[in-house]
């Protein structure tokens, strides 16, 4: 009995110990869960509780060493302890990873202000560069509008200014930086000429080519204006005179072809520069060698420069022919040949035909025929070139008009083939160049210059004004 009672007590004790072990294990798991929730803060306390529970379990198990029945239980408990230790190691690794992440996060937070400061410095540097660039551009281009409307000035000119650095030009102030010297340009003009003598656009073009240009306008009626007209043989207005310093500029090498050197200065050739005249001070000489249309003793002269293949010349001539009969006793008309061969390949032959008709006193008759049939003869084929295969020689396209107006065809053809009147044509071209006439039609009615085709009414109005009569 005593033995059974003893065994019973041992079994009860083992059972109690097993229940205790289960409870302790539950406590461990509960503590582990709390440890995961509270992370690093509660972990030391959780570890302490686990160690205490381990010691209590081990003390209880020591009491069972003498009993063979507890061997298996002890082995199982040892396995549980090993599993728990492995779990503890995993938890430590996870904690170490969390600590590494936290450390890196702190390092990034520490680096972020430094990156922001570097970014701010770069932005500030760009801001300074922009401000300095603006100041530089402002120093170079102060009052751009005046640069184009008034006069530009060079560094040399600025060095001669007062310490204020402001250079006074008339009532305005202009600043410009340029390494070319200041170039003085004198513009001789008639302030009362109106739009025909307006030079604003011309000056814009000059200032684009010569930024350091300083312009001085002179009225042709003043003493200075008259002196310049005589000194430079000025025939028309506006005229442009440049100082000798123009040779020191970048413009000179390219622009010297339109400059005529006179008296240590340079006069701009308006004809070569394609600059129109608005007022002529001298008229082309009335060519008495060519046939006169109208009254040879009339005071009002009309000089026409024409190209027989130019449609605008034809239009002008047709308008003039309508007006002429009314004023034929008050006008004397002369005609200058101005064939623009680069534009009109048959114009030179037509000019020759007109002069060959002059030999038989039919100048103005041929003049009208050439304009009236411009499209017809303008389309005719030119003669075959030398060395080409033999072919029937085409008839002179102007012979039909010669026959129509009663010319001797043989004499007319001989005159044209020999180009008898080329010297007259060359002389007319020279006169046109001297007066900067490079387009057709062009005409003078008295001292009134007409460039381009105008209506019959406009021609009549000019004639009445020059004659001092009403329409």
C-alpha cells in the first residue's frame, strides 16, 4: 500500500509539474508576443522573465533526476528549450536588422539637410549669375529705341565724354559699346521734300551695317548745305557723306563698292547702293541729238528713260501719250534708252531698232510700235548662235513694224545687223547711272522726278503744277 501510495504521489507530482511546465510555456509565449509589440523598449524585460522561467523549470526538473519515468519528459523539455533559444536568436537577428535600418534612416536624415544646403547654394549661385548678366546687358544696351532712332556711339567717343559717362547727342542720350571708331555721316536733304526724301528706313539699314554711326542732318538751302553741294558735286537729295574713319570699320571692305572718294571723304553712290533720290537739284541734259517730240522751243522739258520690254515702261508711255496731245505746244520731250538686259533679253535689240528708225525720221512711230507689240516680238526666237547647225535664218522680229511705218527694210536691217547706234545706247546708260536711275520707267517733268508707272491724271496734275495752270 505504501508503495502504491508513493507511486500515486509521484504521478500527481509529475502531473502538477507537467501542468506547471505548460503554464510556464504559455507565459513565455505571452511574454514573447508582448516583446514583439513593444519592440526594442520592452525586450530586456521580456528576456529577464524568460530566463527566470527557465531557471524555475530547471529546478523542478532536477528533483526528478532519480526517477526513470521522468527521463523522457526531460528530453522533451530540453528540445522545447532548444527551440525557444533558436527563436530567441531569430528575434535578436530581427532586432539587429531593425537597429541597422534605424541607424541608416538617421544617417539619411542627417544627410538630407546637407543636400538641401548644397541645393540652396547652387540656386543662389544661378541667381547671382542671372543678376550679373542682366546688369551687363543693361550696361551695354541702355535705351535701345534711341539706338535705332538717333545715333550710335563708339568706345572712342565714350572715352571723350564727361566723367558721368553720358554722351549727349542733340537733345537725346545714347549708349553703345563697339570696338569700331565713331563714324560721322552728314545727310544733305530737303526737310520740305516729304516722303520722297524720307531717310529713316535708309538710316536703319546704315546703322545695322555701321553701329557706331553718328548722323548730322544738313538742310541743302543753308550755307553749309550749299558748300557741300558744290564740294561733292551733289546732283540729288538725299545725299550721304561719310568721314574718312569709315576705312577703319568692318563695313568698309564690303561697302567700298558703293562709295566714291572725294576730298578725303566718301560720298555714297545712291545708284550703286540702290537708294532712291527724292529731289533732283540738276536735271539730265536735254538730249538735242535725239528727236524732239512737241515744241522744241517750249520751256517745260520732259525726259523719259525707258525699256521697251518692260511692262511698266509701256504703261507709263501709254498714259503719257494720252496726255501729250493736250500739251504738245507747251512741252518738249526727249527719250533716253535704258534697256535692262539682265531682266529683259530683247530690250537691247529693241533699243537698237528704235534708233535705226530714227535714221529714217520715224523714231517716235517706232517707239509706239515697239510698246504696242511688246508681247509679240518679246517671244520671238533669237538668231542661231555661231557654229550651230545650218538652219533657215529667222526674220528680224522688228522688220514687220519697220515695213508698217514705211521704213526701207534693207537699210533698217543693215543698221540693226551692224549695231550702228550702240554708242548712243551706251551714253544713255551712263547718264542713267550718273543720276542713279536703275529702274524703269523713270522720267523728269521739269525738276519733278517720277519713278514708276503713274496714271494719266497724275501726269496731267504734275504738268499743270509746273506750268502754273489749272486743269
